[in-house]
């Protein structure tokens, strides 16, 4: 099977999955109890003419499939509807907050990759004391969920240390970097520990493999053996896992954004769900599902292409 | 009936203690898990105070002989709330694991056994569910069904099906190609008999380990939903919700209300993970 048809098939699978997911999201929220028109009218007891006008404006009397098609078309053309709470376009609400959340995800992702790979390699190549210490530390960190780490960091930094702000998103690059450090750490910690563990296992496995023994027997310097033979071969599983954790970050932003009062997409999703602002919930869940699935597919495809031993036909 | 021969008769007395000495981590994990389950089961008997008992004179009391873990912003006993909170905190993930375990096993075995068209359709459907991170699905459920205990438990039960189903499917395909299955078929055993009486018992260790791991993840996901305010509502005692409730107290310099339940979450999840790891070792399974 050649590369192009492989990539095409993966892309087609991705599109089909997203299509099915969009149908599920729309269907699920369509089936929600309560009258969306009354929600949109916002008042205590809107009169029937107002309700009828709203129903006409938002096409609420159309059959289900027509409404779905209308929503999907709007989504694809960049117009995912109107928020019932904010009374503005959902696209604008998302655009205002996208930069903050993207910054947070990138920040946490960079922390995970740098610290996870570094600590994992150190644990595998360092002495037994280093390895044991790091194993205990990563086991503890791996079980610490973002909401626990966030609470701990808020306590430490708000009442004890005061080095970094614990509320808001800041403005400008430096302000963002300062404000989003603690949220990024809270989001990244357990994922970092996971990547570090996988890295350690992968590097260890390579260290004990026959080809590394051969390289050492040939008299290659240790640094060259590690760089050329150990790390390169350990890269594939580590890359897969890093990609998957990166995909998981999108959902985790909701927790740290809520905890640290960051006005981003995650907190917008949570608050919209609490207020039953369906247009926002639909658009944001579709966005998160798309990002999550796209990253997963890319990682899957990349590891299949890089390692010919991974079966490509599933 | 064959007689049992042993070089040395193993002493029953002290067996538990020796096992604990061999693997102190496992012993500690077992103790924490047993303690948490005991607290959940016997909460009204153990808890020293009413978890909802407000005492205006005891607001933010420090840990003391009367209140081991202090009191919260309404003067409620934190220890009693953690003990009572163990009920929803542990019952939720237990239900998730049970429901997703049954569904995932059934779908995984069905996909492996029938293969072909059935397998393709099931795998595609599972892939769509897999596109939703569990937490996002729980948030959507809160928008559709409102807050409470049931909605997040139901959707997480669905969200956890694909992972288990994939693991079971892969193992069942390997198992179904083993000679004993062919032998049973030649003896005239029917498909359901082979699957239920022979295939499932052989898959049981795998399902048990996967469910143990899943329990930890489900606990974290459900606690996160409650932390976000989309699950149980105050004044309910649940660990994730208690952490969220304690956030303003943390800023006011009274961290106990949030940090003690946080410690409980971490302790239980760590011990569940250790138990899962040891179970996997015992059964000779490799973590994927």
C-alpha cells in the first residue's frame, strides 16, 4: 500500500468520524428538554408573538434534519449560530478566547515534552538512586489531577509565595506567560509524569537490546551509542504517547481555566453548559472533538509511517 | 482426586503479614482502598458528626481532638464530610466501571467472534465514541440533562466502553484462534457456550485489570465534573465538590477544607493504580 492512498484513507476516516460526531452532538442537544425559544427570549413569560418570531428567526420549526443541515452548513462557513446568553455570534465569542486557550495548550504541551522527555531519559540513563527518586516522584505526580494541583498551587502562591498571579489570563506575551504559568503547570503535571515514565521504559528497553550491545562491543563512545542507537529507537513510542496526551490537553483546559479564572474556551464551555447555552456548547464541543480526533489521527498515521513494523491495515 | 504435595507446609498464621513485608507498597495500597470502601459503606456509623451539621461558632476550626481535620466555612466537620463523601465519590466510578465493563466486554467479544461486517460496524461506531474525551461528553450531558449524580455517570459509562471493547476485542481474536476453541467447536459446542463458558473466563483477568485502571480514571473524571459544578450540587458531600467549595477558603488562608479531600482523591487513585499494576503483574499482563 502506498503512502498517498494510506493518507487518503486516514483523512476519509477522520472526516466520517467527525461527521458522525457532529450528528451526535446536534442530536443530543436537540433532544434536550425545554423550549429553546423560551431560553432565547430570556424573559420570565414571553408573549406568544415574541416566541413565534424567535422560532421563525432560529428556524426552530423546521424538521430535525433541515435544522441539522443548516447548523452544519453554518459551522463549515464559520457561522455557528448565536449565543442565547451573550446575544452575539458564537464565532466572535470563540475568536475572543481562542488565543488564550491556544497559548495555554501550547505552554502546557511544551512543558510536557521538555520535562517529560528530559526526566524520563535522565531516569533511564542516570544511576539507580536517580532512577528510584524519579520513579517515586512521577508515580505521585501521575495521580495528581489538574484540579488538585491547581488548588495546591493557588494555596501556595496566593497565601505563601506570591511570586506568580493565580487569577486571570493577563495581556501581551509577557503578561500571558506570567499569568498562565501556574495553569499550564497544573494542566501539565500528570501528563508530564506519564510521558516521563513511558520515555524511561522505552529508553531502558533500548539500552538492553542486542543492537546496543553490539554498538558498545564495537567500541563506540557511550554518548554516540545513546544518541544514535538508543534515543532514536526509543522515539517512536514516546512520540505516540506525547501526541495522545497533547490531544487530552484540550479537554483538561476546562478544569484549569475554571480554577484559575482564565477566560478561555474551556471555561466558556463549562459556563455555557451550566446555563444551557446550546449554540455555544455545540460549537465548542465540535471544536474540541475535531482537535482531539485530528491530533489522534495525525499521531497514529505518523507512527505508522515512521515504523514500518506497525501494521497499517486495521 | 490427587493429593497435594508440599515441600513445606505453608503457615496460614502471619501469611498476610509476610505478604505485606514482601510488598509494602501493595499492602499500603490495599489498606487505603479498604479504608475508603469501609468509610463509604459504614459512613453513618463511623462519621463523628453530621456531614451537613452547620455550626456558626466553629467556622474554620483548626484540626483538633474534637474535629480531627478541622471544620469548614460553615463549621461542618471536614472528616465527617470526607467519610460521607466517599459514598458518591466511589459509587460513581464503580457504576461506570460496571456498566462500561459489561457493555465493552459484550461488544468486544461480539466484534471478535462474528468478525467481518459486524466487526467493521462495531469498530467504526466505537471510533466515533472515542472521538469524545470523557470530560467533554460529561459537560455536554450536563447541558442536556442538567446537573446531578446520574447524568455524568451515565455518559462516562458510555465514554469508557470503546477502550475496554478494543482491548477485549484484540484479546478475544487471539483467543478465538487457539486450538481449544476449534476443539470445542468440533465437539459441537455452540457459539454462545464457547464465548460464555470458555472465552470469557480466559479474558477475565484482562477485564479485571482494565477495569481497575478504569476505576481510577473514572474517579478523576467524575470528581472533575463535580469540581466544575456540573454534577452534584452543594451542600452535597463529594470530594471534587468539596475541593471546589473550599477554593475561597484557600484564598482566605484556610486550605484544609479543600486540601484534605484533595489528599483523599490522590490517595485513593494512587492505591487503585498500584492495585491495578500488581494485578497485571500477577496475571502476567503487559501494560499497553
